[in-house]
């Protein structure tokens, strides 16, 4: 089939035949469909959308572009996926924590996409950490310690790997069909027994409002259940960074803090809820309340932190209790009032300007840069009070310019006004 004709069909709002979608995906993987043609098609999908049937066909085509991971043991096999945001590092906590409950967690993760951070980029802040494990290495590690966080292998959804990188730099991230196919092609390839989805809504999420997040959650859950996978979802607020830290090394440090029993934070709360969903789905707990009690007890034992250390070392990394950060530069409030909003997209742009995210495919990441949020929405602050710490170098003219741009973006992102704002719940059950 002619790619230009398929692109034009979607550009004009038409519905694809299954063979047209399959032709685009197989052609893209083989190189017969060029990057610029796939980018044009992805933009047409963003603008025109896809039906549920088209989304199902796209997911299957991307899944079938490769193979599935083999089972490593008789233990139940689980995973989670977040649709992304800022300060969003539950994966680093969840994988070793659930492995302590005799569950296998074969987490195939991605890199930063748009303003959102990528779990692989974060874990590579550990010196030497490998994210390119083979299928056999994944199986061996699961048998040994029950958890792994790595990138997709060359034979797992190769179509998604190529399209994921292309979408990141062509403004084609925000599309429910493309997001669904990307997420579920990888998750279905993991041969799971249960999956929980953390679907974000708010200023720092792909889905800005709760209604769009609900539509995405329903699309993802339907995709999993259509394949016979026990799938659940929760909606979580991303009107501000989930964690206190935003960036690669600094988010790893905060995840370690949670495993050191500092669970009474938004990051800890969301992680515990996601873990609880999977304990219930695998009959490790009878309900969410009892699941959370078991999880807290396990964290207190110290075993999940030890399991994280083992995971890092199994994957070639040097485990550090705290990863080094760049120099600290403090941003202070310009006036007195309440924090009414924290615009996540501006914070995400600040991270990219500092070098903690990518402007182009393959760009190297500076793991040591980032932000520490000293305030949250709803807090009352005084003029001159520190509100954000920026971790950035300033030893060269280029560094100074990056820091200046990032500081300006951070100042714009924090909205201070009189009167307390309306609170938004952190977790919304589906």
C-alpha cells in the first residue's frame, strides 16, 4: 500500500482498514515507511483520532511486530504503568517492593517523552546501570530476585520503540490511540497476570483534565482485558509534581527515601495504592486496606531497599544511597499569598533547558540537574521565602544561560495569589 494515501485517509478524517494500519507498522519497522512519513501519519492521528477498532488493530500490530517475554517462574507476574508526569518515580519503589511478596515484576520501561521523565533515564543515574538486557538476562534476573527494570529488547514491540522516539520530538505525544497502543503493546508482551495503570490528569500530565484521563484509562483497561489480562486503573492528580524532586538523580534519591520508611508523602501514597491494587489482583491480600498494611510492614523490614540494591547491582550499576546532584540555586517567592498553581509544563521545560530532558532524539542526559519543590499547591507563603531549589552547574557561559532560562521558567510556573485554592484529591478511583 502507498504510505502517502494512507496518511491522506487519516488526514481527511477517514477510518483505516486493518490492512492499512498493519501496512504502516510493518513498513515502518522494515524501513519501507520513512520517519517523515510515519511522523506525518502520527500527526494526522493526533488531529483526527482513531476509533476503538483502529486502536485495537494498532495495538495488535505493534505487539505482533515482535515477540513476548517467556515466563520465568510459577510466581504471579505483575507490572504497573504510569502515563507520565513530573516527580513521578513509583516504579523504582514498586518493583523491589512487590518482589518481596513472591511476585515477578518484569518492568519494560521507557525514556523521557516530552516534558515527562523516563524511568530508564532515572535509573541510569546509577553509574553503569544497564537498560539493554536481553530476554534471557531478564528471565535469569527474575528467577534470582523477582524484579527487573529495563528497556524493551530488540524483539519486544520494535514498532513501539521506533515510534516512541519519533513522537517525542515531533509533537505527537498527546493522542489516546497512540498512547494506548504504545503502552499496551509493551505490557502485553510482558506475559503478565495483572497490570495496574496510573493515569495522570492535570497541568503536568498529557491529559489536562479528568474527563480526558478517564477516556484514556478506559481505553487502556479495555485493551488489557481484551487480551485476557487482569487490568485495573486509578486516576491520580498531576496538577503539580507528584514527588518533591523533579529530575533524574534527585528522583532516585527520593524513591530511596520512601523505601527508608518515608512513605507519608504523595509519592508514597500513590505507590502504596498501585502496589495494593496488584496485591489484591494476585490474591496476596483480600482488600486494599489490608494490602496497604502488609506493604507498610514490608517497607519497615528493610527488605525492599535491599532488593532495590540487588536489582541495581544485577544490572551492572553501582548502588549509592544518595546520588550526587549539581550545585543548588534557590528561587524565592516574589510576594505573599497562597500557591494557587504550579504549571508542570513550564517546570518540565526548565528541566529540558538544564539538560535533564531531550530536545532531539538520542540527546545525552545530565542526570545531576533537577528541581526540589519546597512548596505545594494550597500552602501559604511569604515574600522572599524559598520555593524551589534548582540543581544546575554554573561553571561556563552556557551553564549560566541555561540556569537563567530555567529560573525564569520556574518563576513563571509558580502562581501565587490571595485566598486558598480549591483542593484536588490526589487519587481518584476509576
